C-alpha cells in the first residue's frame, strides 16, 4: 500500500512538473506540511487530555479558532467562510487522532503515556501552526482555485504522509485535514 502511495506521488509529481512554477504542487506543499504538523500535534493533545475531564470536543476553543480565522481572513484576501471551512477540517482531523489514541489506550492500558503534556504549552504551538496555515491558505489561493487542485493536493498529501512517516490513523487524519484545501466548484 505504501509503495502504491509513493508511486502515485512520483507520477503526480512528474505530471505537475510540467505546470508553470507559479501554479506548481510546491505551492501546496507548505500548506500540506503545516496541516501534517498540526495532525502530529494531536498526539500530544490526546496525551494531555486522556484520563482528565477535558473532552476531545471543545466547542469553546473551536469557536475561538473559527472567530479568529474569520476575523483575519478578509485582511489576507480570503473569504471568511472558506477559511473557517478549512480550519474546521483541521480541528476534525485533530479529533480523529485523539479518538484513535483514546481507543488504543482504552484497549491497551499499558500503553497509556506515563507523562502528561501541559495543554497550556501545546496550544501556543497549535496557534503558531494555525497562523502559518492561514498565511499559506492565502498564498495558495490561485492554486486552490484551479481545476487541477484536487490532483495537486492529493500528491502533496501523499508526499507529506511519506515525509512524516504517518501510520494509517495519521494518514486518515491528514486526508481529513486536507479535504477542504481546494475551493468548492
């Protein structure tokens, strides 16, 4: 399966190499890489929350992110609704990873992390990644609006899965995180 993913990435890369640099898949690489980094941070969030009263779903925190993104979007030339749609996918991807870890730890209590990260130290990291994602969302607007965006995004996602050495859980989460990259047609 991983060989097929790499093959798809290579073939997609060759196809995209013929596209002008201003619209190349590399335009989506940074956005996708940041989404992958945000997915990876979900491991720490899960470890911080597991066994505590902190729920996976945190509507107040989620709304803070949506409000912030919506407020910043127009200044970056983005439609606020599109920015919120993209960040909703990031948050759902994060929750997917958290639920995966919870299920794993419930089934295998001996694998529960022995140290609990401090969520108040993780959130500023997430905020910095979110700021980068929002900047890249604006920078990639022409590519995200293009007809070829879905192919480009899939290639960037597969490459990120390989680069980050994602397992099936994290690959599914990255697919969720990148599902809102391209603008709706």
